[in-house]
């Protein structure tokens, strides 16, 4: 049984590919390498002992997608193909709308014409905007997201729900909170191109001396230490949730299913708490400076993931410090390969 994984050499995608292979699935990867590196494919093979099929192209090229689907018997898709940086999306909104939505439209058109079901969408807690109450569960009202990135995720969810209803498909919308960490082998992890947009890789690169100091965007939020609070989930725990969601879709007797799950730890940590936890876990000092707030950021978000535990038998079990320890091991691996 072959599963199409778009963006499968990216951060979350590569970890999910390993979990799929470990669970006996055949995997076909499409990735344009815009935010990943080809050596990740070799590392996936080394970790899992299995070789996914790989196609390096942009999903906006629908004719090439058509050829891939002609060549393989695809039973479902896990779609990670998207730009993902909140701050960057405010600077390049049109790029985000084009990339994140056109690729999804091409996939859904092909799935509709080929009568393929079982579609898992990489969504985000940004679809909730700044929620009024914590923790955030799946019934929390969605507000207009603060960032263009969040808007593309909200639009993507709406497209998929319409797609499922109109064409009797099975879809699962997975709303991640903040993925961090690296594979225990230290051979897969977050690999930002250029200056990192996400907190933890910037913390890691600062600890390694690649960056002079960490910029903390705002210390005047109404939180205990003034910095923004997020729910940081270990990437391997997150990858395992995708496999659980896929198995549920494949076992469904109903023709049309729309599953929605929050994926987080249920605990919020502030930016400064993450910095200090990283320093403690790795005995590394991280110099930082306080800057003004960044456009598109919200104050606080953490999950209620009880539904995923109840329906998928899944729970995030890895501590913040352990996840941050794996991040540092990944950084040391990258330095050994002279990858920055």
C-alpha cells in the first residue's frame, strides 16, 4: 500500500516517512527541495532500512504529479508541502497563498479525478487566531488568523471539508502546535534554509555560535515572564500521530469522514522557559536580546489534545528538555557535516 507524502524530506515530513516505513507502508515522496536537502533521503534509508521512492519537483507542476500518480497505486496522501514561517508570511503573503494553496488544489483535483480518498492535511493551531480561552480544543471558535500563513491553513481546511462533502472523501485535519526536536539518531531534524524563522533552531544556532544572539520578539505580553507562550511538541511524537490518523482513515467503513485533531502536549511554555530549558538540558549558554513584538504573533496558545488520545490512542509523551536535547545532538551532527 503506497502513501504519497508531499514535502516528505522536510522537517515533519521526513520524521513521518520514517514512522510510515517502520509501520509497513510503502512511501512515495514528492519534494521540491526548497526547504530541505537531498542527504535527508539517505538518512531516512539508513534509519529505517527501507527506501522510499523520491520525485524532486514542485507540486504546482500538475503534469508531473499526474505522471507520479500514473506510476504508483496510491491509497492516500499526507500533505506537508507548504511554506511555514509566520513572520516570513507577513513579508511575502502572495508567495504563501500561491505555494500553499495551488499545490493543494492540484492534489485535490487529481484525487477527485482518480477517486482516491484518505487525505491528511498538515494544518496548524494558527487557524484559531488568538483564542479567548485556554487550552484550545477542536471546538474552540476559529478567528481570523494573525498571519498569512495561518490564513492559508484555514483556507486549506475549508477546501478539504468542501472536497470531502462534495466527493465523499475521507480527510483528517491535524492542527499542530509547535513541533521541536530531532530524531533520536541525530540524523533527522529541522533544517532551516538561511536565518531560522522558528524559535528552537535559532536558539540552537545561537548556542552553537552561528548566531551572535537570539532575538526575543516581545517581552511585554500579559504572561508571567512577559514572553509569548506556546505548546512545544516533540516531532517524533507528532510523526506518530500521522500514522495513527492514517490507520484510522484506512479502517473507516464510511465513505465520507472529516476528522479534526489538535496535536500538542497540553502545556504552554514561554520563550524564556524554552531558552532556559535548552541551556539546562545541554549545558550551553544562549545569549539573547529583547526586541519589539513581531507582526503576526499571538500571545498564548496551548492544546487540549484529549480527542486525539481518545480516538487515535495517541499522546505526546516526550518532555521539553528531552526534545531540546535531541535538537542539540542534531546541531552537532550538522556541524560534523559542515551544514549550516
